[in-house]
C-alpha cells in the first residue's frame, strides 16, 4: 500500500495564517503586559526605597518597611512572568522566527529576559556578601531597560507585520 508523505502544518500554512499565530490574543497580550508592569514597578520602587528612603535606625540606616513587600510581590510576578514569557515560545517566537520577522529585537528581548532570570536566580542563591550588590545592579539596571525594549519590539513587530501583509497581497496571497 502506498503511504503519502505529509508536509508539516507550519510549512503548508498560508502566510496569512502564519502571521495570525504570531499575533497574540487579547488575554495573552494582557498577561504579558501585566506581568511586565508588575515586575518593573515593584523592582523600580524597591530601587527608590533602597537607595533614597533608608530609615534611620539605632545602628545606622535600616531597610524601608515596604522593601520586603516589594520583593514578595516581585518574586511572585517573576514566577508568573516566566510562565507567561515561556508561553510565547511555541507559537509567537517559533512562527516569527520561521518567517524571519522582527527577529533582531525578538532575540534581544529573549537575551534580556535570560539575563534577568539568571541574575534573579543568583540573587536568591548566591550568598557571597561582597558579590551581592554587583549581582543586584546586574539585575535591576537591565530590568529598567525591559519596558523600552518591549515597546520597541511591539512597535517594530507590528510595522513589519503590516509591510509583510501588503507585500503578500501584492504577490496575490491571502
Ligand atoms: C524575567 C524577569 C525577572 C525575573 C525572573 C526576576 C527575578 C528576581 C528574583 C528571583 C529576585 C530576588 C528576590 C528576593 O531576593 O527576594 C529579584 C530581585 C529584584 N529584581 Fe527582579 N526579576 C525580573 C525582572 C525584573 C525587572 C524588570 C526589574 C526592574 C527594575 C527587576 C528588579 C529587581 C530588583 C530591584 C530586585 C531586588 C534586588 C536586590 O535584592 O538586591 N527585576 N528579581
Ligand atoms: C525571537 C523572538 C521573537 C520574535 C521573532 C518576535 C516577533 C514578533 C512579531 C513579528 C510581532 C508582530 C506581530 C503582529 O502584530 O503581527 C511581535 C509582537 C509582539 N511581541 Fe514578539 N517576538 C519575539 C519574542 C517576544 C518575547 C520574548 C516577548 C515577550 C516578552 C514578545 C512580546 C510581543 C508582544 C507583546 C507583541 C505585540 C502583540 C501582538 O502584536 O500581538 N515577543 N513579536
């Protein structure tokens, strides 16, 4: 009996359908933006409290009472964030990668998130007291770049998608 080879669905799918799966649905977008806003806001407030609002104490400056709360919310958002960002890999990243759309800013974003994940891990488990302030700065300084890079990524990705759609229509595609 003859067996027929089937092409994998992402190769056979028309360009319009592939673009469709790169775009995130409203819930998915909200999840990405909410996790990012909570991470950046709690991180930035922690930096301000830590460096500008230390509370004077009997034995020198003490941490501000809100600092541990910022970290509690930040840690929870980091765990949720890793799920949400990871959920972009199978469709969003894979499809955009396949059609080479917005990949420079996509790779930059993934690289930045990797730096944050590794330095975040080190903040939890690297106990060395001398290294900790360095790891801390290597975490929060790139962290402040996240909103800028994400906004740039979204704007350039949407522009590339518009150009791609127009070019595809001109070629007589969907
Ligand atoms: C993928 C995203 C991120 C992950 C996985 C992550 C993870 C972590 C972890 C695990 C900690 C240690 C918490 C603790 O000591 O209780 C931490 C601390 C911190 N994070 Fe993030 N974070 C992320 C994004 C950000 C962003 C966007 C900012 C923005 C400024 C930021 C700023 C900070 C700050 C200021 C601290 C406290 C540093 C210290 O204790 O010295 N993080 N983060
Ligand atoms: C190599 C990796 C990546 C590539 C090639 C890529 C590519 C793209 C493209 C082409 C668009 C425009 C989609 C359209 O409007 O049709 C886009 C939008 C977007 N990307 Fe990425 N991306 C990557 C990684 C990421 C990561 C890691 C995040 C999250 C932190 C992310 C978040 C977003 C968001 C929120 C949008 C706007 C929502 C939308 O247009 O549906 N991307 N990306």
